């Protein structure tokens, strides 16, 4: 197998989008923020059942989701598990006011993303609640329910949070993952959840290039729904990794073409290029993991440039094989 080395370029070679961002300021979005963690950590641990009844009154539906799906307790062990969890995570909860002092900005970014969702997908039923919580460190960071976006703050405490850097933390979340555990990723991950809700990803048995295009469609859609968000937040790459991908775009594509890799569909093979990781081994240590999403993103941008009248809905429903064949991508 031929290998390439990504060449660093100081200049950012990404093509600037000339598309005008639509004005969505007139779209009304009802989004109420609920700080569930504040009320949960105020539970009277001497009278757990009564306190949880009041908690459920204030946060209907989500209290049950938290207890049984996120916390993972059983009805007959709530009175033991809830006080134990509160003791274990009280120190984390104490840091939340400082770590998330700019949460109104995060809320505003999520709300703006929802305005774009409604603009492009008016039939989609928007969530009306933005719920923050603190769950177990090995639990969910983002959840979408019937009418709410829920955010697990335990996975957004900042990349330097000591628990992430501990031996236990690194076993669960190596640095290439935990460096993204910062508040600025919340809006992107919330809107990504909505994209996945509208269009569940199914790459089973698909050739590598079709998997790339499917991932690229999602990145392109995030560009539309979060036009002000940095590409590093949407891709999960560092700025240097992203710059080097653009600088080496031709070589990256040649690597896949010359090694006859585009139509391989063995999961043991495709996961090397479509899964998160510290790097893509065949492309060198300075490359990002999940390089396939970058390639697919460029293919989709090329196809959309040739088909400027295509709506986001039409793009998402377009067969990835057709997009690849019609794009005639050749950087």
C-alpha cells in the first residue's frame, strides 16, 4: 500500500464559501433552558423519594430519563444510588457556575442553529427544551428526546479538567477525544444530534467512497445550519490537522485512488478511515482520524457547486453513489 505524508501549509487553502447566509432572525424558536443539575444536586438525600417527586414536577419526563437511562439506577435502589451519585459528583457540580458562566451564549448559538433547521426543514418538529445535567463520566454527553435537547455537562468541563487527565479518564477518553470536552462544542453536537435524528446514518455494507459521501453530506449540512461555527468544531480536527488536509488534499485523494480503496466495503478495512482516532495511521501521525469525512465533504462541496439549486433536503436524500459519480471530484 502506498503511503503519503501530509505537508503542512501555513496558508489555509480551504475555499471560502460565496453563498449568502439567509436571514433567519424573523424565525421564532421557543427554547427554554432548564438547569436540571442545579435542582438534582439540591435533592434532600434524607427524603429522596419526596424530593424526586418534586424534581419530576419541575422537569417532567426528563427526571425519569435521567434516573433510569442516564444514571442507570433501578426503582428499588433509587434511595441508595441517588445520594451516592450526589456525593461522588458534588465537586464537579460546584465548578459548573464558573465553567459555564457564558452559557447564555451557548444557548443563543443552539437557538440560532434551530432557526436554520426550521428554515431548511420546516416540517421538522423542533425541540422546545434545552436541558443541562451532570451524569456519570461514562454516560451520555448529548441526548435528543421527544421535545428536548439534553446536554451532559460532565463531558464539557474543559480539556484540562483533572478527571479527564487522570489514568481512569484517559482509559475512557484518550486525549484526542477529551480535548473536545469543552463548552464550545455544545451547539455543534446538539445540532448534529438533530441531523442524525432526521437522517439516521446507515453505512452497513456500503463501499468506502459512499460512506465518505454520507459523512460529507452531514458536514455540508452543518455548514448550513451553523454557518458561524468553526470548521474545527464541526470536524473535530485541530486547526493544524484541518490546514494540512487542505494542503494535502490532492495527495490524500491519490492515496485512495492509487490503492484501489474506494469501493472496498469490509468493515475491518473501512473503519481505519471512517472512525475517530488520534490519526489515520496510513497517512502519518499528523493526519486526523476519520479522514474519510474530510474527503466526502470535499466531494459534496464539488457536487453542490455543480448543482446550486439543490435544497438541503434533496441533498440528504440523494444517493451517495450518484453524488460521487456526478461530482467528478479530482483535486
